[in-house]
């Protein structure tokens, strides 16, 4: 998903500004701006919209796999597991 060659990364966004987001709302704003820029660049078509939605879904899965799950595993190691009630 995010595995593009290093040389291409600087071509994709040579002057990506460092954003100083303080809230989830500000992060959402930055991500939305990037999605809208993509739509503007590629045109408002079903294919473009499907591509944006697919990228967002892939980002969701990749972020969970690479960031959230390792964090949860380390929290589990530090704090131990909860005892869940068993069903009948």
C-alpha cells in the first residue's frame, strides 16, 4: 500500500509541508484537503471517487496493522489482559 520506491516519494510530493495539527479535526482537515486535491487533479468521476475511497480504506487497514496493533500488543504485555465473561 504505502510501499512506493523512495525516489518516487519525493516526486509525488516534493514540497510536502510539515503540518502542525493539534486535534483529530485538524488531521481530518489535512487528509480531506489531500483527497480533494486528488479529485481535482483526476476529475470528478466514479473511478476517481472509488480510488479515493479505496485509498482511505487501505490507509485505515495499514495504520491499524503497522501502528495500532503493535501498540495494543505492547499495552497488553505491560498491563495484562482483561478476563472476558464466557458465554453459555
